[in-house]
C-alpha cells in the first residue's frame, strides 16, 4: 500500500502545461515521482517551465505542438515514444476561453474553442491510446469543468465543448477499459488563475460565487493536484468513466 499513490517510473504528458493550472498539476505530479512532458505552443514559455522543473530536481521534457493539428500531434507522439519513452499517463489540459453574448459570438472564435477544447482532446487521446492499447495499460485524464454540467452567460461555446469532453470521456472508457486503460475526467469549479483574473477582481461576481459555492471561496489551483495524482496512480485502477468534481460543492447545491 505504500506505493498506492506513487508515480515513480511513470511518464506523463500534460498538454497546455507551460503555465497556469497545467503547470501546477504537472509540478504536483513530478513531486510524486513522475517524469513530465510539458506540451505547449509557445517555445519560450514551455522551455522555461521545463527548466523550472529540472532546477527543482525533476525529470522534464518539452514537446511543442498544437493539440488541434492532427499531423503535428501524430508526429509529436511518435517522437516522444521513440526518443523519451512510452507515455503512461495523458493529461488533456490544453484549453482556451472566449467571452461574448451568445447572439454575438463570432463563428471563428466558436471554431477556435471547439478545436482546442474538444477536438484537441480527441486527437491527442486517439494517438496516445493506440500506443497504450499495444501495451495493454495506460491512463487518460481529461480536464472537464463544472461547465460540463452547468451553463453561464457569455461562455456557451466553452460549456458546449466541456459537455462534449464529458461524453468523450465516457465513450472512451467504454471502448478502452477492456485494454486496461482508465479514462476519467477532472471537473474544476472556479479557481484563481490568469484566465479567471477578471472575474476574481469583479467584486459582484466574487461575492456571488462565494454565496453560490458551499465552501464559500474560490479554489486554489494547488487543490487540483490531489485529483490528478489519484487518477494517475494505481489507486484508481478500477475507476473508469468518472468525472471527479473539484468545485467546493458547487454542483451539489441549488
């Protein structure tokens, strides 16, 4: 039982991990012994993130690709598997946000959100799962959201994409569980991040959020690490098709 949550010897690819929640989770996984592959599209930010992990004594690598570019993804996964080693865990974290009223939402921004937040999860998961099937083991974790279940003003495309990722998670589970591959999701509530900074600084919204959330506060990004470690470790070997909500109780309350 001593190694139930250990990630020693595990190689984990985290998409969109050059900064923000992705980097925080990647660092938390590294602290449990994992070798981390940081994905991003900005070379300077990704290399800075890897250097920070290495300076702290962790094994880390860079893999630059756009999750929505199928050709780039396929080439990158081949390079990782051949030059770094087999991917034991995939954490699909890459995502973007745009805000407009529904009737004014530009089609090009809808397409960008769907491409990154939904199609990107499909593309990367498909490439990695093919390798995992051959090995008959692996774990895939998709970052969903409370917006996988709830709507909110000005982010309808984001909610649509996160709702789709919820069902993608369950569909993948049904097809991949027989190959000893666990596919689960983490569904964060509202966390203090650069993406939500405008909302954090909006007193009216923050007051509403604290009243709406049973925990009565914003989440701290570090509070997502435990869920990521659990779903990456042998502790979750019979957990499949599940969304783990880390939301301070928001979804449980009316």
